[in-house]
C-alpha cells in the first residue's frame, strides 16, 4: 500500500505503500515519543513486551473523476483500517514485532468508470529493530499478505512490501532517517530518500517524514494539535474478469495503484496513558488511480475529508 504498509517500527508507522517519489520519503514513521523516533523506550531484556491497536475511519466527499479530459462523474471514498501488533524486546539492542492489519478503500463510483468498488489488504506486519550504537539504529519490515479487490483471490493477489531504514541520532532534538522501500505493485516499485524529525522547542515537533509530514504543538498533557499532509493508497490486483465486466478486457488481472494526497489539521487527545483519539479534517488535493501496465490513469478533483482514529497501547 502506499503505505498503506511499510512501517518503521510498529509503534510508529502506519502501513506504508507509497506510490510516489518524494525526497524525504524515508521515515514513514513518527507518531511515538521523539526520544525513540517511533520506538518505545528500551526495556530490560526479557521483560519487554507491548501490544498496540489502531482503529481508523475516514470519508472523502464527492468530486469529479476524469479519464484524460473526459469527466466520468462524481466519486466519494470511505477508508477503514484495523491494526494490531505486539513488540518483543529480547535484549538491550534488539527487538522484533509481529502483527496483522486489515485495510479497505470503498468507492462510490459513477456508471462506466472502469474502476473497482473496493480495494483491500489483509496482511501480516513483521519487523526487526537493531540498535547498533548510541547513534545508529537499523529497522527492517515486511508486510506479506493479500492486496486486491477480493473478487477472486489467487497467487497474483499476494504481495510482500519491504522497507529498510537507518536512523541517525544526530542530536538530542534531531534524528535523520534514510530509507529504501520496495513494493512491486506500486506505480514506482522501489523508492527511497531522507527524512528528519526535529524538536525546535519542548512543545513543537517538526516531522519531515512520509506518509505524514507535519508540525505539531503540545497544547497540554492531554492535547496535541497538528497540521500537515498525508499520503494514502497502495498497489492492488483486480479480478481476472474485471476488465471484461467493465468493457475493457485488457484490464483483466491487472495491478492498480491508488493514491490520495491530503492536507489537513486536527487534534490528538489522550484519554489515558493507554488510550487516545485523533480527529482531523482538511482537503484531498489529489485522488488518482493508475493501471500501470496499461498506462491508463484516472484523476479526481479536490474534495474535503474528515478522519477519526482510536489508538491503544497495552
């Protein structure tokens, strides 16, 4: 997925299936405390076990979808995601993660749009983190699973996006991230780049990281305000007879990339140390579908969106 799957560390990264080339692509990861850049603070060997869950829903309002200069009509989108994962700290310098994720994009489509009604993923989240020394940390993640419209599941629907990241702790308030991400179903199968997380003050955090570059302000112990951008989407396989059903047999059994670019703002409210909610809204700047091997691209106009998520840590 555009993420929709590679994660830096489960604590931190929402799935990442990015389908765009942008220079700080690297660390799609940073929702955890800065001192670990997405990793929870180290715990004594043999005791380190945490598990986390995320439930997320968002809606993108109607806007026109076009094939070239032809307006095909209006499209809206609902996005749902459930994720659970566990992290095991087996030594002072090594931890591993295992989890699972379900994600679904459902579209309200105009007649004759030549697009699927849903795009889905059901995947494992597997990862390793090695702390090499006080300056360098390495992370590897794989997200094997099914990425498709789920109409006729076969071996072609299987994919295993991979990501590798190196974190460099430059200063107590600055971390650099170097990443390479491979996803064979995306428009750009291999991408990479450099990102950073910077704390100019004890209340302000600047994340130059995909899929969520943003600036945030710690308003209180419970509330954090943020504004920025987000990439959503991924790469999926459509059914063997999909093209025949929509009048384009050449689209049978093809890979389809979906991408949203969002700009918005919101609040993260911490109910307890273990449970928080995130509410945000804004504008989808770009909504795009592309059958890469057929060079067929559908572009959506801008539209408003809102999103809500619940996050737990146990």
